[in-house]
C-alpha cells in the first residue's frame, strides 16, 4: 500500500508538469526521492490524478490500514517505565518486557512493544562491566578527578616521567592453550541467530581452563614523553617466605630496574614523577615507599579502582597480550612456550610498540579525567587535596 503524496510531492508534480515533463519521468523522479528515504515508490495513478486535475487533498491524513496500537503517549510511558525499572533493579535483577508493559499499563501485544523498542534502538544487549566501588572510593575518585582535571594536557605527557603498573599473564605453554586464551578475549561474532551453536561461534563458558596453566607477573613503566616502555620486568617470587607480591618485591623493583630505567631516560632530572595505583600490598607499603625515596620517585597515586586512568590498563596491556597470543606462522607455527620464553616474547613486543601509539594512548589522560567528571551530576564532587 503506497503512501499518500505529500504537499511537497504534489508541488513537485505540478512544477514538472509546467516544465512539460512526461508522466513517466515524474513518477521516476518521485520514486527516486522516496527510495533515498527508504519509502515505497509512488503509484502512477496518484500522479495521473494530480495531472488530470482530479480532486486531491494536500497533506491528507492517512486513514488506510489498521489504526496504530501504540499512540505517542503510550511510547513515552513505555520508555519512562523502562528507565525507571532499570534504575530500580540496580543491575541486580533482569528487567523484562512484561514488567515494562505492566508498569506503563500499556495495551497491545508484547511483540508490538518489542518492535517499538527495537526501532528506538533498544534491544537485549550484554551487560557492560566496570569496577565495583564503595561510596567512599567513589567520592575519593571524583574529588581527585576535580583536582587532576585542572592540570594542563601537557602535564600528562611531559610533566610525568612514567605510568607504572603490574599485571599477571597466563602462559600458553601449548598452541591449544593459546587458542583457548584467544577465545576468552573475543566479545562476539558477526553471525546469524541460527549460527550461535556453530563451533566457530562458541567461546569457553568460563576460565576454568586456567587451572594448571602457569602465570607470570610483570611490572612495566611506560614513558609518555619518549613513547617507549622504559621498564618491562618479570617479578620473580624468589624471596624466601614471600610467595606473593609484597613490599619486599616492590622495594627491589624501585631500587633496581625502575631506578636504572629512569636515570637512563632522564639523566638531568633531580626526581621523577610516576603515576601508580594504590596497591596496598606493594606500592603503598613502608618498604615500597622506602624504595621510592631511594629511587627519587615522587609517586602520584591513582584513585581506587580506576583502570580507565591508567594507559597500561586501558590499552597497552591488552595490545601486548594480543600480539603475544597471535598464532605463529611459518617455522614458528606450533611453538611451545615456557615462562622464560613467553616473557621474552612479550618484552620484545613491548619494546617494539609504535612510539606514536604509546604517546597517543598516554595523551588521552586529560580527556578521560574530564569524562569522569562529565558523567557525574553537578554538585556531587567534593574538593580534592
């Protein structure tokens, strides 16, 4: 069923008729205009009625077809109910179409409501994940964001000598284990609904395959001004009685490889500004602080649970691991790794990262801090120290 000619379309027909255009050309022109708007083409009879002078009401209201079940006010109520129920659920329970319809007191079938939401861009999507913060942690994060947002953009690239972080990596000792680790990093597939159970579209349900897979803990320092990884150190847990990361390992790292890397990169500076997290087990211990003093490091502590302010967390670690897990080709295909050889591979990749990429990643700090503030209603941020 074609759509009635609009007032502008009737005017176009009359204009082309005065220009002595043939009816077929007029029909073709109108149809091409509708095609761009993804509308059905005009009917020839409608054009001939206008050309023949038949009675034609401009802007006539469409009365053909079944009446719409959802009126504009119904749609507004549905959208308001959806948002209200999401806030009320607090991501603890699932909000269903049935619940939204009941709250909005909307008539009609669920299929009609689903169609409306789908056309409005609303559909069932996987939940996004983010760190869970307490009220105190959230307040401290926002207060620090207000303080740090005042720093110029150049501070985060030139005024800071490095961003420091630790991360544990599973070591793919065989190609099969490497494939499992790669599957864990896939968020989704370009597929049809019917292809969901195909082998190539399925990923492991959980990370139980990590059991029995060795791991290594790595500490890295990325320099925003040089665009390089100044330090990429394997934290070997070889101190007697210290099986886990602690202040003793942090002190050894600060006074050893980290101090050496900073002195080589910035020999003229009297001290070094390093951004690190608030790790209470290593960085912020008394031993860790003693190591920083000896290495002439003036550390700036990130707010609790704020990985989106740490370039290593929000980009660089993922890039390094992705390249390290990439399937080997040629003679290296099927290669097996030990902790030592896998660390060496990761270190080569880290050292070979593009300087432009590293600088651009670190240069995003200012925008990320401002984005944190922009997402909070005015008046909810306390002054920082």
